[in-house]
């Protein structure tokens, strides 16, 4: 069975609305991306330098990340040479396969969070300004609540105007407690309080919000490290996940964000937000390729249930549905 | 991962040409490929890049570069000129209505920085133009959006108009303008909710507000880190609303900010302001030339110097500028400036603006602490006059002596010397691309600064 057939079968087995929603969110991405690949293939008679140059552009337009694109193109060129491919249509299969390979990283990784069967699980959210940390925390709290877990939120953004209130509104919406101190107080102190509160209330999950910070602000990154240390000290093996939130509209800078936040807080996963827009979020490909950080969730809107677990196959399927179907017909 | 600036990219081509002593059209083509890559890496939209490169190629092949003895510099010059032109002039003027109040609408994607920028603009209008703006909370969707603007209003001690989140934004805008007239506010700044350009319902709402409020300015607020999608967003907002200006936020980060070029070229609307921080005074005029340098990875020398001037006395700043430019910078100068630099504010921010600084490994982890500064000071103070001017004479024996004299260790002395050399090399880069022997390629890390021994 061909690679794509396998992929498709696996997807169709996951019948629920999740797949649909995921696909919906990605249609815009998919249409333009695979549309352009098809277009490219149709226009070229020969696989030559110009062909590759344009392919490069298609990938770059998806914000895949420059170095990843270059590597990919190199590999493709080699493959084309090895298999002695002359016809652009044949390259198509190789292109998709390579991309899937990068997404999957060889192993069958799941996007499951590291949730403790017993005792408190602490999740720490980090990221630059305005990417969707607080909103994602609201959505995730809702998801856990529905699963019957007891959730507590920590209002660790004491800096931005209205940040505490924003989290409180989410707390009310979802029906979970929010631990806070006044605006301007020390975020590490808030975390300390929150951990104690979560413990004494027998919470299953504590989700910690932090202020948005640009990764080149050394002092703010130090502050974040301190926040993490407090959590580490108060709960063994915590935080169980450090989730970096990335905005899908972000370009190459997302790679630097991932690298720097990883160095500072040992990021364990990514949440890719705002995928309901027209941006493609292709930079996650580069991030996985270069830093090995997996995407765990994607944000598909501003509402409580607009959060989906990331499924690499679905994501790729969403991007390449046209290509997949085409291969089947052949 | 290290993003190279254009100057670095052109190095290897230059080397080849130097060997041949003549520039061919093929060489120009190769250089253009590097230009293209540099721009793509900076997030300039690929279509915009294509057009741009075509234009520059024409100029280049049109003999300007072919004839030049310094083709690399010539290419950079042409590229920078074209880039600067494309980004338009400096237009940080804000409209004034002859029938007050002047109405300004802030629009954009979610999280771009509209609310913050609304506060910053109000601050600017008061400080620079002596105006009395009314802030309007017309985001009824995002949790605590109203509270956010009210908090900013409080920080600024300025009134914020709100009707809660149960009244339509159109109605809020209407009543706010009436209220502004009544209270004699000369400006009305409407903060709207973030929305996707493809969200028809919400874009319709903005059109309605526009009809009713008849704004003098509609500012699109865009995150400077935006990638290829910037063209779609900007074009779409412009088509649907007719923008009058753009504000580029979060430029205090380390993004190249190629979105600026993309946006400018698809909307043909001036970028008026840039956001340089979260605080309410972190709004500045847009300078096309500086932006061009930044996109090309040539550092923002002007802003660096300006910052220095703000905090250091002017004469010394000029001196520093000159020394940096000519790279005639001794350890003594370094020592003297150490104190000055300490007063200039966050050192990491300053360093980021220096050419090549984006490649400095470890800059992200850099931390300036008093004790470590003292170490560096002690090391330099333990050197002889001669050693400070010609550090290359410092032999192993001398190093031992210096370490002993300063109460530090030989490795610490070595590190300082090594990094001082590297820094001088980097400073040379600022003057152009004269420096030789640097190989192109994925050289991770690159330079280190003498500031690094603080680590
Ligand atoms: N369309 C869309 N909007 C989103 C998504 N996630 C968050 N947002 C919106 O993005 C904006 C910023 O979200 P926040 O949750 O406040 O972001 P943050 O990272 O906490 O921001 P700071 O704390 O200021 O750094 C809000 O308007 C959210 O409603 C998403 O998946 N899709
Ligand atoms: N570092 C930095 N942060 C900024 C800048 N401008 C805004 N921010 C931050 O970006 C985040 C989002 O800013 P907001 O003003 O809430 O953005 P918004 O466009 O109003 O967001 P929505 O209303 O949710 O669409 C906040 O954390 C701000 O503090 C800037 O120039 N530099
Ligand atoms: Mg937040
Ligand atoms: Mg807002």
C-alpha cells in the first residue's frame, strides 16, 4: 500500500468531527499550497533549476523556514538525480513524502500531555506578546474540566494591563478557580501561592499563565526562569509540561523564539494558535526539524472549544489532501 | 539558524570576483540570488522579493555594479537605496480634522497590539501635540478588553469611554463621538477588537463603524514578526477599509521585520509609527532607512547612537560613534565606556542593534552583573599602558601577571582578550565589508563581545 493510502486510511478511521474541523481550519492553507504545487507541476516540462527555485518559493510562502526549505530542496535534488526523474509530476510524490517525514520525525509521537495519574500536574505557558497564551489556557482548562478534572489557574501575568482580569473572565467562563495577586506583584510569588492553593484544594491540574515577553529581553527571560524554579522547588518533577505558544502568522522569528525559550525553560511542546486565519504556520516544520520540539495543540479560533490536539498526520493531510487524492486516482 | 545579513552573504561572491578582477553578468546574477535569500530570510514576501530583485538587477546590470571596483558595496548601496525608496518617506504626521474631534480607528489581527498602541498614541498626542484625546473601548469580545484599556487610561490619567460589552461597537463609537464633542476632546481613538481579515461578519462591523464615525485615520496595527501572510492581511484590510497608515509593533524584538516592506508594497500606505516596547512611551516615528538596514541585517547603528546620546553626554557619544566606526578602540576606551554603557540602560538591547550582533552567540544569555563588571575592570586596570593599546603583545607570562594582579584567572584574561579582538573585528564590519578571510557558510556563533566574560 502506498504511503498516502495508508495515511488516508488512518485518517478516515478517525471519524469524528475533529477531523472535519481540523480540515476546515486548514482548507485555506491547503488550497493555496497544494494548488500551487499542482500549478507548478503543470507548468514545467522539465525538472530544472528554475523549477526548484519556484518550489523553494512555494515552501517559503508557507513560512516553512529558510534553512529547512534549503535542506529539503537539496534532498529533493538528490532524489531526483538518483531516480533519474525528468517529469515534474513525479517529483510531486517525493515532495509530499519528504514533508511528512519531517513532521513525523520518524517516530510515532503523540501530542498527549504528560499528565500525572496521581497528584498535581503543573503546566507552564510561555511565549512572546499577544500570541494567545491566556486564551489557550482558558481553552485547555475547559477541556480538562469537561474530562472531570479539577483545575486551578495561576495569574502569573502581573504586568500587562487587564491580564489578571482576562484570566479571571476565563476562569468564570470555564468554572475554575484563579489564584492571583495584585497587578505589579512578583510573578514568582504568585506561582508559589498558586502551587500551595492547588495542593490544598487537591487540584489535578495547575495551569500557569505568564506575561508575554520577547525572547531578546534578558531580564524578562531570567524572570521566567525564576518562575519555573519556584514551581520545580514546590512540586517534584514539575512543571510537567512547558508549553510555548506560537502565533501561526509569525515568520522566521518563531524559530528564534523556540530556540531561546527552549534554552531558558526547556520547552516540551508547542501550541500553534490562530490557524483559523490564512497563515500557514509552516515554521513548526522548521522547529521540529531543527529543535525537535513537537506541536501539541493548535488554536482554531477564540472560543472555548477552538482547541484541537495536534495530529501530524491530520495536519499534513490537511495540507496535502489534493495531492493525496490525486495519487489515488493514478 | 544564524541569520546572515546581506553583507555576509555577499562575501563569498566577492572573494571569487576579487580573484578574477572583473565582474561578469553571471556574478551579478549570483549576487542577486544572495539578495533574494537575505530578503526572504527577513520575511519579506516572496512576490515582493521577486519584483524587488528584478528592479535591482536592472540597475546592477545597467553598469552601476559591473563597472564598479567595489561591486559588493555597490550592490549593497543599490539594494539599500531601492529598499529605502520603496518604504516611502517619513510620514509620522497624524491627521487633524478641521471639525474636531479628529477620529482615529485602530484595526488589525488579534494580538497585534491595537489596545497598547491606542494608549501610546494618546500619550503621544498629549505630549507632543498638546491634545486631549478620548479613548474608546469598542472591543466587546475579548475577555477584559475594556478593562485593559481602562487600566491604560488610568496609567495615563486620561478618560476612557465605554458602554460595557453588551452594546454594539457601532453604537459605542457613535456615542463616544457625541461625548467627545460635548467634553471638547479634540481626538477620539477607537480601539476595536482583533479580527481576521477573512471574517466577513466582523469586517462588516468595521465598515459600519467607518461609515458612521467617518474617521480621519484608520491605522492598521501589525506585528513586526509577521511572516509571509502579511501581504494578505494588509491587502485585505486595505481593500475593505481604505487604510491611512500602518503601525508596526514589537520592533523591540530581534525580528528583521521584512513585513514592513511587504505591507508597504501591497498597500502603498505609509508606515507611520513603530512600537518599541510594552510601555506607553515606546512609540516612535518610522524611519525608512533604518528599517532598510535592519531588514538587510546591517544593524541599526543610528538608533544605537541615538540611544547613546540620550543617556551619555553628547560629546562622548560622538567619540564613541567615531571609535566604533574606525574600530580604533583600545582596552582603555573600553574601560572608560564600561561605566558609561552601564548607564545607558539594558545593554542587551543596545547590543542587539549593532551590526552582526544577531550572530553573537550567547548574547541571549548575557547578564550584566556588577561583580563581573568589576572583574573586567580589574583585569584591564592590571595591564600596562602599552598592553592596553596593543593587546597583541600580551604573552603568556604577562597574562599570568595580569590575572594575579587583578585577582582573576588566566582563562578569564584570555577570554577577555579573545573577545575584545572579536569585537574589534565586528566593529570593522560596520564600516563596510572590507574585512578579509571570513568564510561564508553556516558558521554558528560568530563573534563574541568583550561583554561576554560577564557570563
Ligand atoms: N483567531 C484566533 N484568535 C486567537 C486564537 N488564540 C488566541 N486568539 C486571540 O489572540 C488575542 C491575544 O490572545 P491572548 O490569549 O491575550 O494572548 P497572550 O499570549 O496571553 O497575550 P499577552 O499576555 O499579552 O502576551 C486575543 O484577541 C485572542 O482572542 C486563535 O487560535 N485564533
Ligand atoms: N514588546 C512589545 N510588546 C508589545 C508592543 N505592542 C504591544 N505589545 C504587547 O503585545 C501584546 C498584545 O497587545 P494588545 O495591545 O493587547 O493587542 P491587541 O491588538 O489589542 O489584541 P486584541 O485586542 O486581542 O486583538 C501585549 O502583551 C502588549 O503588551 C511593542 O511594541 N513591543
Ligand atoms: Mg496573556
Ligand atoms: Mg485589544
